[in-house]
């Protein structure tokens, strides 16, 4: 494998955090196009979800750039 076991664990955690961010960002639309739903601009979609996504991308970069300790 290209990376060590710990790198893959951190990378999997990063993908889970990114997925959680996109799930938090979804929804909030209106079924009626003539009605504007203000829920699209709440804290969860504007601040929390992008923070999750950026933290996930940071963890992914960290897991790729860290050197693995090979004890072979």
C-alpha cells in the first residue's frame, strides 16, 4: 500500500467529516417557486457545514502529507 494504516484511518475520517458537511448543507428548498424559504440561510447551512467540509479537507491533506513510520 502507498500509505500506512494510520494514514488510511485519518483519510477515512476526513471523508466521513466531508460527507457529514455536505449532508448538513442539503435541504432548505421550497416546493413552491413563488415562496422564498428563509431556512436556506440558517447557521447550519452557512457556517457549520462549510466548517465541517474545510476541516475534512484539512484532515485529508494532513493524512496524505504525513510520513508513515515503517518498522520493517
